[in-house]
C-alpha cells in the first residue's frame, strides 16, 4: 500500500534518551464492540506507563468524553482482561458528539482532566469523529482499528475480525448438520452492513453453496443457478451465506423470494446476530491488538496526529485518518472466483 509507511516499534522503544512532551493520555473504545478491544486497552495502558505517562480510561466512548466519565488506569487495573470479549471501558453511540457544541464539551473535559492526547479504539465512524475534533481543537488522536467487518482501508487486519469469523464458522458448521439431516436449505445471515468480507470468508470456510455480499451483483445469478439446477441435481441440502447489507434486504427477504419461486423447497433462516461480536478473542486478535496498542503510544510520543495504526503484510504501518475513513477496503475478487469454481 503506497500511502502507508512502516514503523520499527522496537527501535522506537529503545530510544531511551527521548523525552516525551506528553504527560497524560486518554484511551477509549467507540462504536460496536469487538473481541480484542480489552487487549488493546491493556497494551496502551502499560506501554504508556512504561514511558512514564499517566493514563486515563474514558468510559462509554464519545458520550463519556462529553460527560467527563474518566477513570485513572494503573497497570493493575488492566490485569486479567486480555482474554475478555467486549470492552471494560464500555462503548456507546453519541448523537451529541456529532455537533460542534458536543465536541467542544468533550474538549473542555479533556482539558480539565489534563489529557494531552487520546487513543481511540474503534472503526471508521470513531476515526471520523476523532479527525474532526483534532482539526477543531488541535488535540492529537491516534486510532486502533477494531471492527469485526475488517473493512478499514490501509490495514489488512482489524481487531475482532478473526474471532468473529471463527464464531461464524462454528455456528454454520452446526447448522449444516441439521441442514443435511433434514434436506433443508438454510439461509444464514451474518454481520456486514456495508462490507461482505465476513460473509465471504465465512462462506468459503464453511463450504457454502452460495455467498451473497454487497460488493457483488453476480452472486444472485449463482443463487438462481443453484436453486434451478444444483439443488435438484446434486445437493440434498445447502447453505446460503448472506451479508446483512445485501441489496435485496437480507436473509428474510431472500427467503421469501426463494419460497415464492420454489415452494417445494424446505427453506429456513438463521440470523446469527450479535453472537458474532462476543466471546474470548483468538490468539491473533490478542497479539495484534497488543502490537497496535504499543504502536499507538509510540506514535503519540513521536508527535503523530490523526493517524490510524494498521498492519500491512505483517508489519505495523501508520495511515492518515482522512484516507482510512474515506477510501474503501476492496474485496478480493479471486475469492469469489474460487467459491464459484468449487461449487460445480
């Protein structure tokens, strides 16, 4: 990726003569929760303390920032949280923060608490808010991408995606047992309102007969071919994986269409919903959250502002917020071709 540059965290941390101008940083989680957020909170807190900084946890995202819902974080306060799903700092949506007056309240609370810079753990909406506030009030924000959709531009990896993917695979494997036993077609809906990566990789991993995602219109032709030919001639059961943002309206509307056109088929719907968000994070989610948490503190100590920490080809990179939130993470078309080929 051209717009990113690599960062050597080890050399940065070994620069012992560096004197940070920062005294206190804040850390918060925002948007939808994702497994691994707690690992990132732990890493940010302990990396900051190792660099002689004070750390403040901001509870309930931007709303907590507006209300001054702050708690001091010591090393012991983040002990025993790396394995927990969700976020110990909690998260919330904030309509008030969308206004200039709301952001001004948040800035005044940060000033009152003596917070010099902030690490935000979230997705593109959270980073958009951080970018706007940093431009209006000249305060440094560094972001750590945490979203189960894995749809952030400039990074191969977002915290929580791998855990969510494994949850999808585990659930669909169990649904497949019932589908085969009863000769049914199950239409399984997974999260991904604007991005279909969870459905795509989950579908491939589960051997789904059809995968429907917002990024591809051709997949609906695949569904028709499967129902008209494949199901009758080859399959006794089937899994159709659908991203919740798919254009026809998700699993329920697709099921209505299938039942209307093929009344002889036994069609069931399973919406996995928020079960995908929870659970203990995988080892990779814990390790990468830790790496990005440490890198976020290093970036603040280097006077970086309005950037997202990402991972590109296994290495830590820094991506400007304005590119991370405005550009789209594309789907690998080869994966769709592989799925079509293997379902001959």
